[in-house]
């Protein structure tokens, strides 16, 4: 079977026509098509992208969260949290990136697409764990990477680099204990080599 050569501009037009008013933006950059939809239209748009004849994106390849709060050195004007999905059509040999911004920065919520692509299950749990994005309709939304009592979401831009607590095994108590972080913030200064003839140079 010969691979079909996909024209990004043609795919952009196909996706825009299939989504109609549900598409806020459809762009082509570096030969990749990105479509942005509103949170209210996310689930319907995902269903269209999977089922429409010119789209047929049968597979969700990846889904991740994004925190835009520090984007452009903090000059970002839009909503803070975004969910980005990468979709693949095996039958039509084409890909698209689907973006949706959560409408509320304080409590980010978007619909779950696990009913459309089962592969979204663990990806959505990861975005929930690391960014605090809630996926409405997910049937098992719980942390997947951090510990049971973990507080906060470590991929948010305002999460401290050293965290809030650290854990260690206590031999006397014979269990893992949590305590405040004991790592002192420090500056990393590169080593300056001052030796004469370093590396055989005069």
C-alpha cells in the first residue's frame, strides 16, 4: 500500500469544514495542522474529528496539559490551562493537533474524551495529577505519578522547584515519614578553570 501524501493546507480546509463553527482557529505551522476549540465544544469536536469522512482520526497518540502562565515571559493574555491532543488517522495517513483551554483558571475543567478514545485514560490522569486539570466524565480520575498524600500539582509554573515536603524511610518507626523540605536553595556557579597549561594550552 502506498502512503498518501497529505497536503497540510488541504487538511486544514477539511478539518475547518468538518468542525464548522466549533473551530475557533485552524492553523498550519511547520506543515502541521493545529485546531483550537472552546471547552464547551471540545467533546463534540473530538467526536467529529474521529468520525467525519475526511478526518477519521481513529487514534489518540498523546494528550498532555500545558500551563501558559509564564508563556512569553509572563506576557500571556489568554486562559492559563490548556489540554493538547495529538490525533492520528491511520486510514488516511494524516495527523492533527487539537487544543482546548479550560474556561476557569482557578478550577480548570474540560470534558474527558475517554469515551471516544480509550487511550486518553492514563494521559488524562497524568494531566490531572501534574497540572490539576479535571476531566469531567472520566470514570477513574486519580493521581497516577505522585504519592498518595501529595499536595499540589508539580508541573504548574507556580509549584516550587524543591516541592513542599520530602519523604524518607525511618528505621525506628519502620515506615516512610514525610517532613518539610530540607534542601537549601543554592546558586549553581560554573567551575572556572584557572590552572596554567590546562588541556595542553600555553
